[in-house]
C-alpha cells in the first residue's frame, strides 16, 4: 500500500470513528434529558425482559451459588431477579447523570462521614483508592465541590484520577472517557482519566501535586495477579493498585458504595494502610478483598454478578501461594 492510500484510509477511518462517537453521544445525551422517574420505569421494563430471556443466567447463578453456598436455589433465583433490576437501574442512572447537575447527582450519591479521608488527605498529597463494582460506581467522582462535599480543604480538594482499560474501538473509548469524566468536570475538578499502565508515571511526573487515584480492582486479572479467598472461593485479584501504593509508599483506602434504597447510594471510606512501604506483597489487596466481601455479604444484590469473575486457571506458583496462605488447594477453574 502506497503512502497516499494509507493516508486516505487513515482519514476515512478517523472520520467514521468521529461520526460514530458523536452519534453515540448525541443519542445518549438526548435520552439523558428524560425525567429520572421515566428511567426507573424503563429500568423495570428492561429488567423484566432480562429475566424472561435469562441474560447470563448461568453465570449469575453459578457466581451466587458459589459465593453463598448456604442459599437454596429458590433464594438464588429471587436474588437474580433483584439483580436484573439493580443492573438496569445503574445503567439508566449513568445515562441520566450525563445531563444532570452536580446538585442532582449529589442527591443520589453522598458521603455521610468524610472525617477519615479529610484527615488522611491533610497529611498526604496523594492517596490510592480501591473499589469494586458496587452501588453505582459511575457516579462517585461527582461528589466534590460546593454542591457535594465542601471543596475548601479535605479530600474533595484533591484532583480525581480514574484508572481504566482502553476500549478497542476508538469511538467507544472516547465515549466512555467523556461519560466517566462528566461528573467530576461538573464540580470543577481538574483530574482526568488515565490508563492503568500510565498512572505510576503520572504520579512521579509531579510529586507535589495532590491527587486521589481510583482503581476499580475486582475484575478478573491477566497480569499482576494476587491470590485471595474471596466470596468463599479461591480468587485472583488485580494487584495494580497495591503495586502503585507500595512502590511510592502512599496510603491505600477502600471505598464501599452502599445502595441504601432505589436511587440513593452512600460512599464509605475505610483505611487499608497509611504507610504502605514495606507491607508484605499481597497483604493490601487481600485486605481490600476482605472489606469488599463484607459489603457484598451485607447487601447480596449490590455487585456485578453477571461478570465472568472466576474464569482463569491458577498458575503453579499461585496454587503454592494459596496453599501456604489458606492451608488448602484452590479448585481447578
């Protein structure tokens, strides 16, 4: 292929990707203007059809049955039905938030007690925050500024940096980045969204700048795997957040997002470790897994059960590590 053909192909693909992005964004923004009560009606309708057609039924049932071995099938079936409603609620709430004001977002998600984070951030310019797919994890970055948490001092004055994995399609990636940063943009926060592999470099670039570095850390990992017993089963956990925190000796905090009722969530912070330098490898991540598990046991529906979480085989060294930690061999995935 000659240079001009390559150039024309590049221009054509770029134009198509731009058109796809603005089409996606335009449609989603238009839908977001609907009243919030309409979204919950749509959510109920969609949840009904998900239940009827059994969306990822086997994945959800297996995940729940292994996590809650004491439950009977009828109880699992009831939880699955509730989960479909929860999943559609957070989907439509995330769309609604695109055009919602920050004040409206803060009526949906709030921080009842900010004292621990305020004290921690007054001593530390940078903090790593780990969370799971609980509550509505797409809205938490909107809780800052004068309409949310008072911005003068304390943790809300720190810039928000979200770690994420880049989508393969450029238009979809640009759409997700714009959608996820809207909430923090509305409160005037000067953070940004970063690929996980670039976060360490970003922190080192300006050591004096303040920042809260958020990692959603309960996905099925490919690399940086740490073994833990999570939800009654051997689990491989993402180790990226721990690596960044311990490498630089900065505090690591757990964020739980509890769904207190339909359309209302509360953020609760728990300190994992302030002085992370020298903590044994895997310990910080296993504490995160323990805190996340406690929250899931307290509210069984409030997690991403349709994700194929336990899908990777244990490596020989992971089998040995799990046996050393828990005195038993992990099952064959």
